[in-house]
């Protein structure tokens, strides 16, 4: 089998890359470990930056997003018994976020690729990358061989692409956090129209949503928390304790339809390329979800990779491919800082560290009272425009 670009992984990065390449007349084959059903049902991110929404609409995979996505013009920071709105419409006019589940993005992309005759293979095992430092790389899987010009490693943090790069080439930067997020999806109308980021002495909580009928919540928990320790009643009681902290706010409860514990990690591997292998999305970098950046970074990477590959196929010049990692990493590191900063600002750390605690409250007071500080948060949250970072 032969194609132009072999893509490992059918998450948002791999699927969008395949779709954008198709729009430029470049062939690809996507190889995915899990089943289509699994990929389409995996509950993960749900906050789309302005640039991500624009990209999906421009690429003609945004029809359902436009119909069903929930545009939001602000978020609330809740602490010390009061809520403070960060108003995007005032601070960053014309830029906003759209709440639309990652699994819906994945469904739309799979539907589009298959409708266009795209080659997306699910439940493919034993994927291995070969000759990535030659001009003729290839991928083997399940007894078959796929020859290609380039390989895109879009297989997430635990995939096989990054480990295929020889030892000593990559520099890895990592930060672990002393907590995890317990996330639930519940069949209940959101209790507020916008996301609420709540900092309390009991720990952080996030009120979010996926649709007018489905809410998403997160609780800060210890890093290796066992989900079995959290029956539904305990989850609702803790969410109420952390969110019902301002007068008049009542948390609506309902049936919990999905729950899990997600570790919090910051990670970057540089460079995001080696020979004919290019990494994109979580395969190259991870952020804690507090800044809602993971999915959005994956989209930004594959936009750049598409442009660089189209330039190579159109002109024979490898200039943009050579600069791919450098171009991505500026945005990646901005998002790393923002995600780390939001995490540090809103979570409860070691209670013995009274000094750090006071600093945290001081910064929260600043960001909720100074327009300059609030604008910094808002412009990072909705996403810096493409072209401003690369
Ligand atoms: C459990 C979890 C919860 C998250 N929650 C949030 C959230 O609430 N908010 C937020 O902003 N971000 C969240 N994120 C981050 C966000 O979902 C990711 O940043 C985003 O999925 C990145 O997309 P990707 O395509 O790069 O990687 P992925 O979505 O991870 O896709 C990689 C794909 O590669 C496949 N794959 C892996 N190994 C192989 C292999 N050997 N061969 C073939 N295929 C392979 C995987 O099955 C997967 O389909 C979460 C991530 C995780 C893991």
C-alpha cells in the first residue's frame, strides 16, 4: 500500500490533518488503534477557541457545530464568596469560545472523511514506524505495510510515534501536579449559562456543559484517587460544597452518565519532528485541562503541518517543513504557561504554604479588578489569533 502521508491516530489531530490535506489534494491513510465507536464516544475536551471554530467552519466540517455549539462570551471566576465575570465581549471583542464536545468534532470529521472516500482504518494493531530518517519511511501494522512520503504522529501521549524517535534527539520538559481531576458528565441542564471556575478551601471545581441538557463537572482530587471511592451522592455533595458558595446559586443534579479521573500533567517534547516524522497534538505536548488548550493546540499544529506539506508538494521546497516545530512551539509554550498559570491560580495546594495561598488570592483579586489583567486572561482563553505566534 502506498499513500502520501501516513497518519497514526484518529483523534482530532489525525482526523483534521487528513481532512485538511484532502482539501489540498494530498492523500493520506489514517491508522487508529481503537474502534470507531470508542473514538466517537470518548468524553474529553469541549471548549473550542475562536480559531478552532473558524478552522472547522472554513474546512466545511462546522455545520453541526454552528447548529448545536454553544457560543460563550465569558467565564466566571468564583472565590471568596463572590463570582467575577471575565467578559470576552468587552475585553477581546469579536473573539469568543464555543462549547462543543470533542467527541462531536471527532464524529463530524470521521463522517466527512468517509463521505469523501477517505481511508480511515480502525482497530489496527501493532503499528510500527520504520525508516523515518530516510526519504522512504513506512508503517507496518497487523501484517501489512504502508509506504509513504511522510508520517504524521497524531497518536496522543501514549502512542508509538514519539518513542520511534531515536534516544537523545528529543528534549522533554515535564511538570506533574499534586492532584487530578475527577470529571463527570450528567444528564441535567447547566446551572449557569457560562463556565464557572471555582476556587475553594476544599479544592477546585469547574461547572461546564456540553449541551443545553448535558452538564460537565470537574473536582480537584488527590492524584491517584480511586473513582470507586466516589459514589454519585458523594460527587454531588462535594460539587455543591464547592460551587454553592455565592448567594442564590443552586446546583441542579441529575443522572451521572460518565465519570473518570484524569491526571494533570504538563509535557513538551522538542523538536516536534525528526526526519520524515512530524508529531502533532498530544503526541508532542500535554497541558492540564484548566486552560482548555489541549484540543485547540492539536488544531493549531495540524494547520501548520498542512501548510508545510502543501508547500512541499506544491513547490518541492522543504522550508516550511523544516520550520514546523519552531512555528508550533511558540504557541505550545504560550499555552503551557497559560495552562500552568490557570492551574496554579485556582487549585488548592499544600495548606501549610500560607505564603503561596496569599499570593494566589492576591492574583485572583488582581485579575478580577484590573482590566489589563483580565484582558490577559481573556485573550489567552479565547486563543491568540493564528499568525500572531508563529
Ligand atoms: C482522559 C482525558 C480527558 C481530557 N479532558 C480534557 C478536558 O476536559 N478539556 C480539555 O481541554 N482537554 C482535555 N483533554 C485533552 C484533549 O482531549 C487532548 O488534548 C486532545 O484529545 C488531543 O488530540 P490528539 O488528536 O492530539 O490526541 P488524542 O485525542 O489522544 O488522539 C490520539 C489517537 O491516537 C490513537 N492511538 C494511540 N496509540 C496508537 C497506536 N499505537 N496506533 C494507532 N493509534 C493510536 C488513540 O486511540 C487516539 O484515538 C483530555 C485528555 C484526556 C486523555
